[in-house]
DNA sequence: GTATTTTTGTTCGCATAGAAACCAATAACC
DNA sequence: GGTTATTGGTTTCTATGCGAACAAAAATAC
C-alpha cells in the first residue's frame, strides 16, 4: 500500500462513516453531527450552551453549526434563547424532546462499535490510535506549526496538498 | 484513547481533508473529487469513460457523480458525448482544457503528501496501512458480510452503529 | 412479439461542510 | 463620549454526498 492507497483508504473510511450517518438518520431522524450537538447540550450545565461553544465542540464552521442548530430547532429538540448580558449571544437549550431522543439513540450506537473495536487485540487498538494521530499530524499541518513546542517534528513545508489517482471498486 | 477518541480522531481527519479540498479549490478552481474524475479520464482509453465507470472509480452515488460531472462540464474540462450502440450511456470525454488543468495541479499535491508519508519510518507507515485496513473492515460491515469467503471473521451483528460524545477542540 | 425486469443516468430533496458577507452588540482605545 | 476594532451568529452561495423517484433504453423471460 503506497501513498495513493492510503488516501484512497481514507476516502473509503469517510464514505463508510457517512453511510452510517445516513442509516442512523433514517432510523432515528437525527444525523451524527446533530447527535453530537444534543449530547453536548445534555452534558452542559442546565442542559444549555452557546452556539459558539457548540461550534468549538464540534470543531465546525459557524455557518455549519448554525444549520445543524436550525434543523434541530425545527425538530423541537432544542430551543434558541437570549442570553442575559450579551445580546449577540444565543443560548441553546436542550428540550425534553431532545433529551428523550438522546435516551434512545446513543447506547445502541456506542456499544456496537465499541464491541468491535474492543474485540481487537489491545496492541492492534494501540496501533490504530497511533496511526490516526500520525495522520492527524500529517494532515493538520497548521496545528503542528502552531505548537512548535509539542514534539520534535521534521520541518514541514507550509502548504500541504493532497493527491489522488486510481481507486478500485471493491 | 478509547473508542470515542478514535471516532473523534477520524472526524478530525475528515475535517482536515475537507479543508484541504477547499484550499485546492480556491487555488486551482477544482475540488479533489473533481480532480479524481479528471485524472481517471486522463488515464482512460481515448481520454474517455462512462459515467458509470467514473462512479465506480470514485465509489460514489450516481447523483453525486452526475453533479461532479455537471460542474466540470460547466468549467469546460469535460464533455458529455453519446455512446454508439447504447443510448442510455453517456460518454464522458476529457477536454484539452481539462488536460491542461491536470498538468498544473496533481504533481504538486501528490509530491507533498508522499514526501511527508515517506519521511516516516517504514514500520510506522506499515502500521498506518494496517490500521486503516482494520478500520475499513470494522466500518465496512456490509462488505465483509457480502464476502463470507474472505477470511475468518468473528460473527458480526447486522446493524452497526456509531456513537459520539465529547470531543475537544484542539 | 409482448411483457417484465434490469440498467443507466438525471433530477429532486435533504444534510453537511466551508467561505464570504453582513449586521448588531460589545470591547478597546483615545 | 466618540471612534475603531473585535466578537457572535445569521444568511447566502458553492460543493459534496446520499436516497428516492423517474424515464428511457436495453436485457430477459415467456
């Protein structure tokens, strides 16, 4: 497996995750980013948070977060409330409908996948973890540069690119 | 790092790839899926292929492929031609504009990423490959089920799920 | 030859994702 | 207090991605 195949494999992993998200959405009516958002609210103080906090938690762009919140609001899972003291900020509150939905979904999801991952030898699992972190570093060039104190890394050039060539259908 | 963190890491990898795609699009006017499509045409006989072949190569849904081809057609990078003998099939032909664009983009991209991957110890690279393949198997549950002759795999239940919980902003 | 099934690719609808533009509110500066 | 800079979130636009529906064409069955 060379560079190209690694990239192709990543694309396939991404696709699987997206397909899974679609299945969950069909079955439960919420997507994974939506679920992540609801989970965050559930774990927040007073089951509330701000759009900015959710955005940072999800590590997404502001407009994307706004869209996710819109759709959850339309579903009745959360509500937008004004925040005392700062009129720019919108408080996002989990509704009981959202809370109920959370009770149905996460345990099923988490258990199944954990099951599979934990059936692996722990050495294997460790490998996966390290490999993913390595990939993050390779791809997250900006992050590495932003923290020169992290570790000894080889000098990495500014602009990183990604390539593609053939991929084979399975 | 447990299951949740693996999932979170995957999400971060996905994000990096998407951000990279955005940069490339801004700089060269084409996205990575579009580049993949053009590359495939370039390597095809007579610089032509069918929508179905491109779809299988990209491993994408038909409507997605149609959209990608639409946008490349609008850019003048490819053309839709009828196929002799089967009126359902559309031949997709790379234009010289598309060919020229390919000359500018891919070498830069591929080289940079290869460079970084190949600067890793070969053991590390091997780990990454194996880990990705393992993840593919875990996520590609349907593939494994569809091919019971592949290898000895533990019995895997039908519906797999994915979970999420906290992720931290870096 | 006719009826049915399968194939091919397009359209539509929905969601995610980012960039850019925007505006109101707040903070910082003088 | 007035001016400038920053912040927070929304809107608009573009692209990717999937599923469902669809129509035409081809393949298959009788």
